[in-house]
C-alpha cells in the first residue's frame, strides 16, 4: 500500500472543496494540447525508444533531454510492456525507473502469475555535447540495480545533419553495447572479464558493479529522419539478441536485427509510434514529455497599485508630522488599513509594530509559491498606508506560527528604484535579510486570526503500485478534514475517510516479511476499515530561540501508527546547512482504523542533516532507527524548480540484510511534488505529492509525521527569497 500520496495545504478552505486534484498524481495527459491545430514549434528534444530513454527504436541515442524534462514512455511488443519514467536531473545526467510486464515467463522465473512483473533503474550521462564537428557522446547503465533482465551498458554517439536533398533533418547514431546490448554480433571484450547470466532467483535492487562493461561488446547503429514537425521515420541495427525471449519463451521468433518505425507528434507533449521489429513483430510506443518550467496554464497574478511615493518634505511638512506615533487609536487605525490592503493580495497581517521612523510587519503568506512576491506586496502596502515619517520597513514572514526571516528595506530605496530597469537586483543589493525574533512584544496583533477553524470535504483516491497480481490498485471515497488553531503554533487536526470503491485490500498473498509488519500489512488495513480515522492529532510548534525551531505532536499520526513525536531544528536564515533531531514513541494502530491499537510498539527517531546545494538541488541525510527496529540511514537528493515542482530520489540502507528485507534488497524510490497552481494558472501554495516505490517492504520504513519543520522553515529563508527575488515587484 502506498502511503505517499497527499494534498499538502497551508490553509484548509472553508466549505466543500475537492481535497485531491489528481488520482495518485496522474500525469496530466488529460490536458493534452488541442490536436486540431496545424502549426506548432518542433519540440527541441529527442524522442524515446522502447526503454523510455532518448533513442531510436530499441537502441539508445546520445542526445540528452532538455534540462528538467520529465517523460513517460509506454511501449509494447511480443508480450512485453515497458512503462518508464525518465527525469533529466541535470543538463547531462538523467535517470529512469521502469516497470515491465513479461508474458509467459513462468518457465524462466517461477511465478504464480500469467505475467511476470519486474522493476529496473537506468542512468545516463552526456559526456560531450554535440557541436559543429563532434557528435554528442553519452554513456549509460541500463537496469543497473534490478534483477538484471534488461541489464546492459553502452557508449553511444549521435550527430545531426541538415538534409540538403530531402526536407527535414537527419540524426545518425552509432554505439557499442555490453550485456543485453552486446548479445548479438560481438566484436570481443574491450575491458575483459566474464558476465553472469540473468538469475531468476535474484531479489534484485543491488547494483552489479562487477558486471558493468564486462564481457562481450557489440556495435549498434541507426538513423532518424524528421520529415517535418509531425512525422519521423527511424531505422536501426540492434545488438540485442533477445536470447531468453527467442529461446526459453519460444513466442518471439527473431528473424532479423533490423528495426523500422514511424512516429507522429500528436501534440507538443504526446508522440505516438508504430514499428516493425526483428523481422517478425509489430510494436507500439506512446511517449509523453513535459517540463516543470512550462506550466499547463501560466500563473496569472492580479496586479496591485503602483508604489505610492511620499510627498516632498519641504513642500508638505504636515505629511511628515510624527504626532500620530503617540496615539494608540491612530496606530490601530493604521494597522486596520494595512490589514485591508494586504487582504486584497490574499496576505494576512499577523502583527504590526510602529514608531515614528520604522515599522515591523509580520505577515502570513497563504497564496504565493515565491515568498519574494509576498515581501514585495507587503512593502507596497506599508508604503501606501503608513505616514511619510516611517522610513524603515522590517517585513517578517510567518509560517505556521514560526517567524522565518526578516527583510529590511528603506522606503527611500523603494521610491528610488521602483521604475529602475534593474529594480529587483538593485533592491536586493540594499535590502537586508536576517534573523527574526521568536516574538514581537508590544505589537498590534490581528485578533481575527485566532481562534481559527477550517474544514473540507471531498473525494479522495489512494493508489497502490507494483503488486505482481495487479500493477495498479486504487481505493477511493469521501474524505472529511478539519483543523482548529486556537493560538499561534497550535493545531488540532484530523481526517476521516469512507471508502466507496477499490481493490487495494484484495491482495490474495499475505506478507512474507520476517520483520515486524509495519508496512507490508497495508492491504489488510485497506480491507478491514471502510470508514477509518486517517489521522487525528494535536501539535504545537514554536521558535525556541534564534535559529532554533521546535515541534511536539501527539495522537494518531498516520494510518498505521499513533503516539508522540518531538522535533528540534537548527536552521540559520543565511545558512545552506540545517541540522535536526526527531524522537518518536509510537504504537501500531488497529487494522480497522478506529481508536484501538495492536501490541507492537517502537521507539524510533533520526538525526538529520539538510543542505541546499544551489541551483535548486537539495540533499538530505537521515540517520537513525526505523519502524521495524532496524538502524541505518536514508539519503535523499531533490531538485526543486522555481514554481514549486520537486523531483527527487532516495534510498535507505539499514542493518537488515538483503535476504531479510526481501524483494528489492533495500528501500528506494522517487518523490514527486506538483504545485496546484501549475494546473490552475493562478497563485496557490498547495501541492500534490506522491512517493513511488518499486516495492514496499518493512525495512527502512519511516514514520509519517504531519508538519515536519524543515520545509516550513526554509521556505522563507534567504535562499528561498533570493532565488525568486526577481518577482519582488509583481
């Protein structure tokens, strides 16, 4: 059962609301471009092969996808269906996760299923980009950490040519493959060594370092002709002998090593292809590509009034009078006016402290992914309302009752730079971004913020992936959530679900795990509770001191566990590094999702290090004890885009052996977060998140705790502000 799909909200909407925008973060293929148009820009990206990587038909090519590109490929021929997700993590490095269905493999891999399911990972690196003389050159590892069914390595070169005889362009590819890609037409062993054959009993998941680029190597080649912006024709010579498929399975007769195909660019994102493979088979390929930088609907932000410039002091001395500062009533009136102007931009005033020369505004941003937008709008609100004598604005972002950082700007700088061509950079150069005190004594607070009650009701879906009986299972129903915030930092929240349909709990095989069943009993949880408490907890978080943030939570923290959780985070405003510690004592919840518990309990927790590498890359290391009592570490690497998209991967190694862990050998997976504003075309801080695991086992399983601190805190610190400071005048 997959527990990673969630709708993250900073503020629950009052009244009925749809609480899940996408079913299991379904890819937005439902929003394909209109196929009736006739002219569009030719996509500047390579097409995908049957393995879901840049390639011809079955063989790879050397060109990389555009930086940040996210692709899905689904191909099928000869009883083999391959579904692949590929992400271009850097301009040169890409990674793929593949899930395949292989029909009639019972004589190869002992199985109770008509179709054998397998998972694998690829990685590619662009050694050299194409130029006027040299081709692009890429090295790749295919199925480097799976069972080895598709294991192979390659070095490939691709060169583009302008076609002076026929319309369109031509790309020519040649390469050398090992393993699977070196099984036909071998020319020797350039790096020596022997290579083991596919092992049907291998649990998979561990890299086969001793086999990479070992054994026989074989050449492959091909050509791709883009006839126009719609049609492409391909031909290749394959170095894959399909030994198992053409031998043990005896349903695929390989008569030739040549493959041919044609592809049609249906829309900017969707590409369809049909092929004739190995002299005997017909195949099809569906490719969908998108880039997080290009939203389905560009976000449109409602403009605000331009900056209000103060009158000249000599010409209007009365406007600069400071007597107002001694009047409590006038200060309250100014607070209410600032509050009203902020509300027009969907920002909430938390507190305002004034004197004759400076003001500190604390505000809550529930609307904009870019905190710089909130800062810029807050500065203009202060300039619009406050008397001319107030020169210094100190703007503090507050998230969940936590003061994140303080941005200090001079009003005269705002006035001087408002119409400067380089206004954003110039303002950043003279602004200060520093620590915010935990509290603001003697401030005029917004009495309307607390107590606060919010609720929502709507549909939910809960997917489960990669069950060999059924690759995708799905439960769905009605979900009601509520949150009560009596004071800053306090939250009393919970969710109740009623399942109306689904088959997640229909799995016939019981867990064979030798570890405590902290996750592998997921189908039983889905089967025994049609109406269940998803979570119900009380949480208090606060700023314990400069650079220190704290949280304590208690209750039913997730679907399978309840208990107590405490966290302390050290995160200076200007530091790339953050350190945290979390300690939990939890007990396993009853299967029916009610108030009861089972006998199993565990003390679990982690020491965590977070590091912002720049360019949107984030690293995280968690070391500690997991739910099954195993001890180890999780490494996570994530890329975040300016609009809130996040794509990352993780792996966990603990003291549980590969044999005891079971299929997959160790926990690993992909994290994906998509901002809702990317779909809606309007500002929205909410996002849809999911975790895709090749296999869900009990080893390396971590407790799911609502409201962990790091993401809340860093979202308003220096790096987050500077990365999108160009939007401060929006």
